[in-house]
C-alpha cells in the first residue's frame, strides 16, 4: 500500500497529471479495435482544429486612474494619425505651458515696473530712494500686496 509513485501527498501539477493520464490511456489503446482507433483519431483531429489558440501579447503600458489600473496591449493602441497625435500631445502641452508661464511672468514684471514708474512720477521722494534696491519691496508692503 506504500507505492512511491501514487501515495505521496504531493499535489500534481497540471502537466504531470496530463502526462500520467496520457500514459495510462496509451497503455490501453493497443487493445482497441481498428474502427474505434480511427474514430478517436478523427475526433482528436477535429478537436485540434477547434481548439482555442492562446494569443500572447506584450503589454505596452498601464493606464491608472484613481485606484483602478488597466493594462494596454499593442492591439488596444490607437492606429495611424491618432497614435501620432497621442504621442505628440504631451510635448505640445508642455511647450504651451512653458510659453504661458513665460508670458505671465513677463506681464507680471511689466506691471511691477509700471507701478514703480507710477510711484516715482507721482510721489515726492528724494532721487536716492529710486536707486535703492528695496524700493519695489517697499512699494509692495505699503500697498498690502
């Protein structure tokens, strides 16, 4: 009762179990009549034709939003001009953002210089105050900015 091959409590992998069943069935096929073996052969060929072919694909990216994630496959990617647009869109957004930041900063500097010029022209300050590096800061503090 202690046969080594079948009494171990090790679980069989699917491949090992499949090989064991195949070996056992192959042992008994020699005793089958010729017409049955031909029908089995035809059924096997039909089953092989109808089997599902597993299509392996490589993931090209992961899209994550919130707590959810999805794997993108090469077949899921947009085609043609949409793919190119999708590739260039982040770069275009970055360039547009940098240009916008540059324009906003230039506008802010121009307004600051205009404020200093307006204070110079409308106030009775000594000329030495205009050359002081902290004059613009003084104007901002006095205005409450």
